C-alpha cells in the first residue's frame, strides 16, 4: 500500500493519526482572529505546498471561533508549514500550528 510504504521510517509515529487517505495531512491552527476565513488559511499555507482543503471553524454568525484545519497534500509541506507558522503573530496573538491529534 502506498500509505504504508510512504510513512515507514519517514513520518513520526505521533503524526500518523493526522493522515487521511482522501484529504491528506491535517494541520490544526489555533489563535486565529474572528475575521479568519477560508482565504486567510489558504494565504497562510499555500506558500508551503499543495492544499487539499481549508476550514476555519465558525459560529452561527460566521465568525471564526479561533481555530481551523488545513489538509496538506504532502507530509513534508505540512511539516514545513508547521515549523514556519508556529508562533507567527496574527492580530495580537501567536498562532499555534501542529498536526491534528487523534480523537481519544
């Protein structure tokens, strides 16, 4: 299987649960401003590589709740985006960027 071959010895064990064969590598972003949109996430992450989807989590008034998800196509691009964007100031807060953890 492609996925099994791809991650063996290359992907950290703790990151494997962030992979979805249909969507790619899920990156969690916290401390987004209430004004964050799909475009905000796309602009932040697109310089690091191919994106499959972006999703800021919004309330009933369409305001961002402060976090969102980005599905990157390639593991290396996801790693680079996390390393580069972690701690980046945005509207007075430092972004927290990491691989999404598995639900417990």
